[in-house]
C-alpha cells in the first residue's frame, strides 16, 4: 500500500456494504479505522473517534425515529 492510500482502503473495499449502511456516519467510521491502524488497535487512543461515531449514530437513529413518527 503506498503512503498516500488511507490505511482503511482495503478494509473499506472488503466491507463496502457495511460502510454504506452507516450512511452519513461512514466518514467518521473510516477515521476510527485509521486511528486504530495508526495506534496499533489501541481503543483508548481513539476515544474521540469512538465518541464521534456514537454521537453520529445516535443522531441518525433520532432522524429515523422522527421519520417513522411522521409517517404514522
């Protein structure tokens, strides 16, 4: 892998469907993957990215719930 290619590139290609399911949170997920690669899978070093992904997913879930409520 050349230095210009993000570390997560191969993982994202293999898990493309999983990343797509994250929708607007996918870029945060990929940042988390990069952090984990750069920190030798040290989750403690990547807590900012973990919390950002959690917050994004919670916002996404709230929108889904609001859309469900509005369609009933």
